[in-house]
C-alpha cells in the first residue's frame, strides 16, 4: 500500500510530478474492479430521444476517470469515485454504436461520455477529444495491460512511468505490464529510451522512459534471465 501511495502521489498527490493533466484513462477490467464486477442491468428503452453527441454531466469537475468501454457494459451506479483523497468524475469513452438505452442510463446517474468512433471505439479520437474538451495536452494512462499495449502499439503514448516495488509473490496468471490482444493490437517489438531513475523511500524505484517506437526483429535486444 505504501508503494501504491507513492505511485498515486506522482500523478495525483498534493506535490505531484505530473501537473498538466485532468485525469487518467483505464480499461474495462480496472473499471469492473471498481464496480465490484459487471452488474447485469435490464436497461429500458428511453422514453425520449437521447441527444446526439457527447454528454458532459459535470463541467466543473477538476479530475476525471476516463473509462474505456468498447461495448457499453459498464453500468455505473455513481458518477464519481475516490482514489485515496481525490474524487474523480467518471467519463465513459464509447463508440457511437452503443445503445441509446445505455447512454440514457449514463445520463440518469450523472456519468459523462465522449463518443469516439462509429462501430468500434477509436482511441486516437478519444485522446483528441479529451485534449480538446478538457483543455489539456497531458493525459495519464493507467492500464490494464491490454489497454497499455494498444495505446503504445498505436503510437498514443509517449512516455512510460513505472514504479517498481521491492516485492514478489510468485502468483501464476498475473498480468504483465503490456499484453497484446488480437482484437485490438498485435505483438511487435517497441523500443524505449531511459529518461530517469529515482529511488523512492520504501525501496521502490521510479523509472521513466521515452517511447521510441517499433524496431525490426534484428534490432530488438535478446531477453535476459536471472
């Protein structure tokens, strides 16, 4: 928990390192964990037409949780959630193909949404809209592994900031930092360039890398084992 708090302090704490952003993006798995699962709701058809376009429920919110939802399954029962001492307003990132019943549900609980893409969620358009609507050129990407990789793979992430904790548990099936999913992105070698290394007070290490982009197989370094 101490290492998690150090991670939090870097992008949301009182003396944060990253200061220009208005929130962070996470994938559907992270959102389901916040919800405690995926509630199965019978969403009635709206009695009135749902207005076209984006919906901003709380224009005065200072911090936002941008939830990737490719198929309209995250039926939130709240419009904000707390991460340590920060209250973040929830903003869904959805394609236009999501049903009006789902959009009406989000409106009813005060959850904002941005529409990016027609049949499929277009993350490049989502990132562009976040920058334009929330007047920011810095966005924090908070995973999980599939979202991290698809954003890296599509050239939508220019820096990796990693807090490495001094602990191991030997569990099987633990997600890696990056995982390709054939629905969204393929594996390919991506090169990073080290920017900074900083030890933290609990023995953790904070690593920062620039993302250099794809490299050919003969340029990729061989993996090392311990």
